[in-house]
């Protein structure tokens, strides 16, 4: 068994004894504790450097593995952010042939389809906007046509109910409309007047029956400028 103690000079010692199996003897060994612990201290010092080296190697391996894992993830993240901003040319760099490399390849293969779908969505939105504007313009045109029809109807009612003879001409002097009172006064039917030159139809002679040329007619001159 082990023994511990101190010599007379105070030096710590370590001793041990054991019985021999072949002889009826007991053998004891005593030596200073420093001498006893020296091999253990040397082994501990050697193991300390080994542990430090192994720890450093493990840290380097962990850093390398972490860099190897994070680099493709960062590349994929950067490409995804560019795609989210509308840059459809973004591609993820393929750094390995493992699962991350397969993921990057799948992302790169997916980008053309996403671009086509995004452009299709843009075209669809543009078509919907054009359709909406067309419908608004069509509704506005229908409203304007209805307003014009109502105005024409009111004008027709006014012309038909007026006791005075009223007819209209364009800048060439051609009759464009005539009311019933004017037809009765002039002795023509509406279809006989509309579309005819007013001067030749009702203003071609003077009061004395002599010809009245259109070039001398002030009304004609006012209409043609």
C-alpha cells in the first residue's frame, strides 16, 4: 500500500510496500515526493502540449468546416436577395458536389422559370390595366354619346316646335338640318333641302327675278370666309 509522510528535514516522501509471492518477504520503497511525481509531471506536461495541439487542430478543422458550410449558404442568400429585388440574372455559386451544391444547382435551374413566371405576371397585370382603362374609356364614350343623343333630341324638339323657319348650313353653304316651319315656308320637303347648297336652292335669284351669283352673296361669303 502507499505511504505518505515527511522526513526529519521536512522533505515530503512517498513510500510503498508489497509482499512477495515466492518469498515470505515484504519489500518497501521510499523516495521523495518530488522524485516520485516527476514522471507524472513530465507526462502531464507532454499531454498538455498534445491537448493544446489537438484543440488547435480541432478549432482549425471546425473553422474550415464552418467556412465550407457558410460560404455556399451566403452565396445562395445573396443570389436570393438579388432575385427578390428583380435581378433575374442572379445565380448562386456552386462550391461543392454535396447537398449544398445540389441546392445551389436547383436554385440556378429554378431562376429562368421564376423569371418567366414573373414576366408573365407583369404582362397579365399590364393587360388587366389596359382592359380597365379601355372599359373606363368605353363607359365615358357611352356617357358622352348618351349626352349627345339627349342634346340632339332636345334640339330636335326645339326645332320642331319653333314657329320660325330654321335651317343650318356648314362652311360650304350646304344645308345640314331644317325644321318643319322652314319647309312649309319654302315649299320643300326636308329630304329635298338637306344636303343641298342653300344658295342655289333658295337664294339663286334676286327679288326682280334676275340671277344672283353666289360670288356676290354676302351670306355665302360669310360662311366660306
